[in-house]
C-alpha cells in the first residue's frame, strides 16, 4: 500500500520527484517541443489516429454524396 502511494505521489526514497503535471507542461514550455510532443503522441497512438482520420474521410465523402444527390433531385 505504501509503495503504491509513493508511486502515485511521486516520492522516490524520501525525495519528491517532479509530478505528472510538471512533466506534461515541461514539453510545452520551450519553443519547438510542443509540435514534437504532438507528433510523438500521434506516432504512439497509430490505431486511434487512423480510426479518426478514416472517420473524418467518410464524413466528408458522405457530405459530397448527399449534396450531389440533392442536386440531381433538384434538376429532375
């Protein structure tokens, strides 16, 4: 129980190490690290990124098909 608490709090042998929030903000503080952090997250989560991009592509395709169908109905 103590070990789990130490991991969550960030204590290492009696000394407090940097927290998760500090680690997250550390990458965005310097000028060019924000984009590197963003691209590393995309690379890390390839499946989710692929699913989201496919979903957006299908939404755009659906909108194009619907507008073409409506234009055909208007001309009839």
